[in-house]
C-alpha cells in the first residue's frame, strides 16, 4: 500500500467522506437541471402555436361616401406581409403608394380628387402561407366651399430673427382648431411657438423668443382635402423652407433723431433721421420688417388720407421698406436731409438720407426688428403689420384675440 497505508485509517475515512458529499452534490445539481429542462415526455417546452392567418385592415370601409380626400389611405396587416396593394380611380388612374414597415403597411403617396370614386384593394400572405384579400370602393366628398391659403414667406428665403409666420385665408374659417391641425412649423432646433388668430381669416405663428440665427425652418400648410368646418375644405397645400439669417436690429430714437443699427448685438452704423411730426407721430414700439421696394410711390390715400388734402401726399422714393399695414416705412427722403438729425417732420415714416436708406436695405431683410422710442404719444398696435413682439408671450398665448 505504500504511502496510503502510512496515512492511517483516519485519512481514508476523511477523503471518502468528502468524495461522498461531493458526489451527492454533483448528482443533486445534475438531477435538478435535468428536471428543470425536461418537458412533457422529456422533450423541450417550445411553442406549439400554429402559424396564424393574416388580419388585413383597410382605412376606409366599403361603400363609404363623403370621404375627405386629404386623409391617409392605408392597408395594414398583422400576422403576415402585404404582397400587393393599389388605389385606383374609376377612370383607371392609379394613385402612387408603397409598402413600408417591413411590408406590413401600405399608404397612398398622394391626395385624391374631390367628388371621385376609388377602389382600395390589398392582398396579404399570412404566417400560415394562405393569402387574404380585402377591397373597398368609396366616394370622396364634394365640398360645399373651398378656401385658399397664402404664406408671408417664400421658398428658400432668408429672414430675420423676428419673423412671424402668417397664414392668410381667402375666406373666413368656420373651425379654427381644425385649421391649426393642418398647419405645421418644423425647425431643426425645435423652436417653441404658438398660433394666435388676428381674425377668422388670418392666423399667425410666432416663436416664444426670437429665432436663433442659422435655424432652418419648414412651413407646411397642408389644407388640401381637409375639412375646415361647415362643409368647407382646403383648396391647395402651400409649403416653404426658410433659413434664419444673422440678427439685425435697429433702434430709432425720436429725441436724438438718430437710428442705430446692430448686427449680432454690435452697433455697426448710426444715421440721422426725421420721424413723424407731432400731429402724425411715429408710433412707439417694435416693428418687424415686412417688405423691401426699389422704387415705390408713397401714397397717403392707401391709409385713408386723400392725396389732395392738407396732410395728403403722393411721392416717389428710390428706397422704401414697409414696417406696418398703416403705412409706416423707413425710406429715402432727399427732401428732408436738412431736418434729419434734428427735427421730426414726416407724416409718420422714418426719413433717411438716400445713402443711408440704400445701406439699410442692403443689410436688412424681412423679419428684422426696428424699435421706435421717444417718438410721441402713439403706440404701435400688435395687429398693425407683423408687430407680434408688441405682446408678451403670456399675452400672445392668452385666449383673447
């Protein structure tokens, strides 16, 4: 026996005990694992649920009438994939569309016509290998009336940090809430903003704070085929993509008779002005530049003052930029250069020397902000032009309009 014999009977007993315990432990673990993995009859518990039949759903019901043509026309499937889908007019016109979401949904890619009949049909193959087909023939609505919409911005335009987005309709809108749901403003930095109605035919969206320079904005008035209330439907969509340019602001002071211009917060030019005389003072407030004109006839009759009256006028100017609906412009005024910098003599506009007006137009753009102060007793109305910054955010978002 050699060494084992020399160890004595005590060591043999001790080793045997440890091995026995270990054997029990190993045997117990193996047994438990086998019991846990074993299924009925010793097999694995894999699912035995049979493949399911496709459940195909169309977004419009067979025989439906007065369907809004601007809605979403879709076919969706559960427990399968769409193998074929189409939306075809009664005259054979095929509406564009395509599958998406791993072939589990189909959606028409264009709006339908008013007062027309279409057939939406789709086929799907289920997980069980069987095919299912659904079909719905329906008719779109004939509008009781239609509304056009116009934007105050143009495709590709660069605008200032104060630019509001104005939607003007060709007629009064019966349901404001419905309309707001069709109007979308997207920016690449998720700028916060809100709508406010000026009248039943005009609604404006403005950001809570001034736009950040460089922001890219998309405006989408998707009114076509959408019900706007009382049988009225949208006539045509309008879209525009914009970019916010550098921050240009100006302060025109009626006491100093000068206007200072700031670019990105730094003053770059100070120019003499002549603003409204006491009987027709320039309203104090923050204006938003609206439109620029090279060659413009200033006509007092456009805001209710006959040109042949004592306060009337009809003058051609080389450079003119509109600041309000009521006829406030900054413009070149060579006839008042002697008063600019010392006396207010205009009918309400900001008179500038021709070289200053030219420079201003070259460096300004719609959406820039001009603040008038110390000019008299009048105050700019927030509805006069794009003067949305006359209201605080709380006032803008209040229910009163």
